[in-house]
C-alpha cells in the first residue's frame, strides 16, 4: 500500500507543480505589465485585455489603454514566448547530446540565427528577419553535422565540438560584418539587438513567437518518451525501435526552427536554455514528459522578470535583457561546471 502511495505521489507531483507554475505565470504576466512609469493596476490590465477581446467596456483612458495593449502586454507575452522556446530548445539539446551543459548555443544555432538576422538588418530588409534567422540557424546546424560526420560516425561529443567551431565562426563573421558596414547610430541598434532586447516587441513579435511554439515547440513537448530513450545512448534507443538518426534530425530541425524564431524577435539571449532545465529537474526529476512543458513555463516566467528588471532597474535607461540573463546565469553555469568537473 505504501509503495502504491509513493508511486501516486510521484505521478501527482508534476501535475501539482505544473498548476502552481501556471498560476505563477499568469500572476507574472499581470504584475509585470503594471511595472513602469505610468500607474497601471492589475485590474486595469485585465479590463483592457477583456475589452479588446470584446468582453465589456474599459474605463481606462485611450493613453492608459494603449500603454497596456500596445506596449506592455505584447512585450511581456513576447518575453514569455522566447523564454519558453529557449528553455524547450535547451532540454532537447541536453537530451540529444547527453551533455548537461548543452543549450541552443552549443551547436551554433543561436550564432547562425544571429548572423542571418544581422545580415538582413544591415541590408535594410527587416521584414525578412524571421526567415533569415531561421535559415541562419539551419545553415549552422548543417555545417555542424557535416563537420561532425567528417570526423567519422556522428556522436554527441563530436557534434558538440563541431558546434563550438561553427558557433565561433558564425560569431566572428557577424562581428566582421558589423565592423565593416555599421556606421553612426546603427551600431548601437545592432549591438543592442545582439545582446538581446525586447524593447521593440509588438504584436507581430508575439505572433512569431507563439506560432513557433505551436509549430515546433508543441510537437517537441509531445516527444518526451522518445527523448527519455536517448538518455542511455543510441544503441539503447535503437533497441526500443526508434530510428535514431531520423529522430535526431527531426528534433534538431525543430529546435533550429524554434531557436531561429526566438532570436528573430529578441536577439541573442543566453543561459535560458542552459540553466532552467536543471532547475526544473530538481523539482520533478529527469522524465521529459514533465520536464519539457514545465521548463517552458519556468522559461517564460524567468524571462518575463528578467526583461522587467532590464527595463525598470535603471529607468529611464534600459539594459539589454541578455545582460540580465548573463548576470544571473553565469554564476549558475560556473556552479554546474564545478559539480561536473570530473566529466569535463
């Protein structure tokens, strides 16, 4: 009887944690919108939202309603989408490479997406930015896998080493392009984007972020059992009837799509996909059926408050949100390295 109770408690824990985190996410969205120079209350937030959804009038003035609906709400929702997408990508990368220190940067995805995005920004065709970021991430992925395969059979360790090389190359090319072409105020704009910023996020950015989660993130979250099989290596996964190479390609392509979409609306934001999956594992364990959706929620909450801190701590000046995530993430990353120094 006690063993049944223990199993029931273990099964119920992710559900309870998920409900608590979802409630915290709703509260985070609400209260993050209230923070800023204009005095906005949580009631104002929901009155504005319900009004624009066609449910009742709003007592807010046009200015205050515009601050909520046109400025703060899309920025907060974009932060939530980006945080969720990067956290999901981090979980996938850590599972496929069997490397607990992996994140979307590891295979050059983020650097490739940044290169594609910077290229179209400098060409003045920002409408193609989401497509360019995705194509840059996919190109980086293809180069990584091509380099890894040139070393012999593709293994997680070879893939990681190849990804580091491609990431360094893409970052160097991006810096070279900026150095030779950017002049005047455009330098500050590009640099701010490369460090990660949600200052210009509006409803189109929300649409891109949540569309990517719907198209790529949701299918990834439904692949939890498949990712569990990778924990014991390719041989064990193949013994369970999984086409390892095909599944790996599909998951990496989905991760590239997700990362490219997030980079296109937020710039390059580090450490979200690295540290948050570890935090969620401490709460619910390593099984990916719970780890993937809960990491998405925690990523959304984390980036909402990181962006809120970035825009409010030094008001009226605003920090790139990538600086805030690095300040929080770097010490945690160092701690993870010391915990796993025997494996490095």
